[in-house]
C-alpha cells in the first residue's frame, strides 16, 4: 500500500523481496543490508528506507549497520 502510493508520486520503490517478515533478524538483516546496497548502487544516489511496524525496525537496524 505505501509502496503503491509512493510509486504514484514518482518515487522509485522496491519491496524487500525476502518473503514474509517473521522477525528472524539474525537471518534476514544481513540479506536485507545486501539488497539495500544493491538497490542504492543501482539508483546511483542515497535512498530512503520506510518500514511499517516490524519492517520499521528492520529499516532502522539496516540503516544503523551502514
């Protein structure tokens, strides 16, 4: 839903692509950080992470890891 609205506003959006978020941060966080780096490189500019609820926690922790 958020991704659709932001996309209609002209922002480049990307889902996290890691399946259902069950909160397994030990397994998911390193994979998420890699996906973020790949997306940022493809964009050629800084990116903004937006997460909702547990996704917000992942966004915050991935940002802190950079």
